[in-house]
C-alpha cells in the first residue's frame, strides 16, 4: 500500500537550539508539520513557522496528554512523531521513503540512539530504545495516559515492523540542562507513582542508583561511548535515585 500523505507532529518547550535540525531532516518526508508548544519564550515558534509548521499552544499536563493532543491535530491518517531533539538519519530517511511507496505494515518501530558531543550518529551497538513512531491512526494511536508516550492498538489486527536505521537523539545541551531536566522528570515520575498508589520499599533508595548505572553502562554497552557514556549513565542512575527519594519524601516530609 502506498502512503499518500504523512503528518509530522512534535511537542516543544524552548527548543530554539535543536528544532531546526529536527525539521530540516524530516521536511522532505512529510506533507504537514504540527508543532504543539507548552509555552516557549525563545524563538521556537519563529523556527517552526519558518518550516511551514502549524504552531499550536497547549497547556502542559503530562507528556502522554501532550503527544495525544498533538496527534489529534494532524490532518492525515499516517503520522510521524518526533521529539524536538531527534533527527532522522539519512539512512532512515531513505528507509521511510521506501515505506511510503509500499507500506506492508500498519505501524513501524523506529530505533532511537543517543548522540553526544563529538559524535556524528548513534552507535548501533549501544543500548537504544524503540517505539512505534510512524503509524496509521486507524490501527494505532497515542494512549494519552499520565506520563506515558506509548502507542496502543486501535484495531486488534494492527501489524507493525521495525526499521533498521536510526533516529539520532541529541538530548545533551549541557550537564546543567540535564540536571534541570532530570529534576523535573523525577518529580513527575514520583507523582505518577503516588497517583497509582505504588508502594516502594525505602531499600529501593539504596540500590536504585547502582543497579541503574550497571544496567546501562555494562549491559547497555554505554562504555563504548567513552567518558560521555560514563557521564550519561551516572545521570540516569541519579534520575532513578531521585524518583525513589522524592517518593519517600512525599510520605515522610511534614512540610509537604
């Protein structure tokens, strides 16, 4: 089946440093660009509109709600979702062009790998995450649940395939930016756990950071990325620790 038109949707907040690269790499693959913003104060809107994007403000509730809203703004049934710090590699662009000519699945998992300063592209041997990011909304849709940006089936017969090539994830601007981001994200993770009535043992505080570091640095092979891989894994382990620490704080802080 040939895909006639594709909508790209992106959610943003103060992404003037990264958005242009994301849209530049994707613009030839799509027929519409939707940018849903949660209150940028920089040049994000100007950059988005320079690529012909439809720029929409929507108050932030959670990532799950934001991507669901953005998906609903798309005009076409086939959609491509990217974050503002994700860049489609030339190889993946060619793969998507081939899919557009003959789509044999209802959705496609895209591989998303980390890129740090000095790197050109993601290392395929390092642990990366995979999500359905290119899909037909008659078969797949964003769940729209608190804190989750997962895609769920609309049709029980929905099929999916996995693309071989990568999205390059330029998540790193500075260590200060990462710390700020993880402080916010850990609060959201703790809040979600509380609303879901989770019951974490305080002993999770003791082992969370160490186990998370080992999982990514050794099992995830981030050691292949040198010192940036080490820094990344320490930051991830700190995020994990903060989640459980803030969960513990909620139930034991008399000043909350």
